[in-house]
C-alpha cells in the first residue's frame, strides 16, 4: 500500500539511457520532465494534506504502455532519474539520496499510457 501516488506521462525517448541525443535536446527533456514531476508531486501532497518532508521514501514505478512488448527494467528505472529529482524538488524528502527505488512494474493500458510513482514513506 502506497502513501502517495504521483501520475506522470511516459518519459520522453530522449531520457532513455541507450539514446544518444544532442546535449541541448536532452537537457530540455530533463528540465521539462523534472518540472512535471515536481508539479505533480506538489499536487499529490496538497491532495493528501502532507506538508512535512519525509526522512526517506521508496518509489515503485508502474509503467502503463499501449502495447505489450518486452521492456528492460534497468532502462525503465534509469529514465526516471529526472522524475526522482522532481520529487526532491517538491520537498517530498529532505535529501534525494533518501529515495529508494523498487523494481519497475510494467502493465498494459491502451487508452491511457502513463507512469504512476507509488511512493511509500520509509521510517529509519
């Protein structure tokens, strides 16, 4: 059971670690996705009436794709780095090194592709 769910669009292909885009294009993609994660986190925190930064959190990403195809879990986790930075920017945790990453879950939703970050508070 998660304490908070943050919903984001699927990460742009420029954020996939095996891509080699121009540095400026990747920089824009990172900036935009990080900002989107920050805004979605702030909205989720406001809805949950959470105001204090947590000491630590575990993030379990749930990817919902249009088509059923094999996906590399390591690449899926890596393309969410800017989203995890956005969580820290929103003040979810005191330090982004305190965000633990769970194995990504891949599911199919042809009508609504997205990423849901299921976030659980971790007590030290």
